[in-house]
C-alpha cells in the first residue's frame, strides 16, 4: 500500500510539471531543456540526419551521416551511402559529437546556461540558446580530438590521419594551448517535448608547429521518426 502511494505521488508531481510551469503554461528555458532531454531519453526509437562541417586551414570538410536509436539495439550511426561505423548495446556512447542524446545530457548535467531566443520561437516551437562553460567546452573538444587521433571513433579516415602524423611534442603543444568556445541552438517541439533540431557551433584556437591556428566546427542534427 505504501509503495502504491509513493507511485501516485510521483505521478501527480510529474503531471504538475508537464502541465506547465506557471499559470500561462509557459515553461522556463531551463525547464524546456530538462524536459526535452527526458523526452528524448524516453523514446523507444528515433532517427536523425546530421552533418559535420569543419573550416580548417586547408578548406572546408563536410561529412553527412544518419543515425537510428532503438532501445534494444542502441545507437547506430553511419555515413550516407556507407556502412554502419558505430554500434553499441546502448546509445550512451559518450558526448563525442555524433551522439545527440549524450550531448544534450552532458549540457544538462554540467548546468550549461540556457536562454530563449524569442525571435525564433512561437507557440509551437521554442528556440533555446545553450552555452556550456568554457572549461566544459575545452574538455569536450580535448576528448574528441584525442579519440580521433587514436582512431577510437570517427566518421572519416581523414579525421585522424592528420592528427596521427603529429609528433608527441606538437600534439602536447596543441592540447595545452587549445581554447574552445561552443554554443548550441536547440529547437524544441513545445507540445511533444522532443528536439526538432540541434546545432553546435564551435571555434577552436591552438598553437601547432610554432604558429597559431583557428578552426570553426559545426555539427547539426535533424530529428524525426519518434516512437
């Protein structure tokens, strides 16, 4: 009996939260982010299309990919027209840039700043601008670049071929001077509380081989097929 009462209390609390934070039904940006992360995690299946664009010294590099999350299969990620390059028993593969669920959970976990872009929002959709702390952005990019250099996780062979050619001294200099600024634009379905799109924009600066370099990186996801 006591267990049933606790369950009823939890359900009432959840209903109160979902029915609206405030009498006008408007939720705060932080609430929208939290509920969207929960909404995505609760889905049995969803798919996404994405692209990764890097503006490097040699020019622009672009990769197009797609992913499917099925709770009994985990995350499957592949290049368009290519083979499945990532597969796991879970969709929690780490916030390495190609897993939108982990990216969003990381922003929530590390208490990133959230604000509403009213100009790009309406009654059906909310545009959230999410800005992680500087140290969180740098940690994320150090992990990404380190994994790419080791060939642990990548979409293109070219992602880590140039990194592997760096000597340990040059690599250490790059990592010790790396500065990263990152901002996310998250478009949320206000009614279903799931993401419509997620775009990450980053600027990286570092020293390598005695000179300063700057790279701009963009990773964009479009979500659909929620079940």
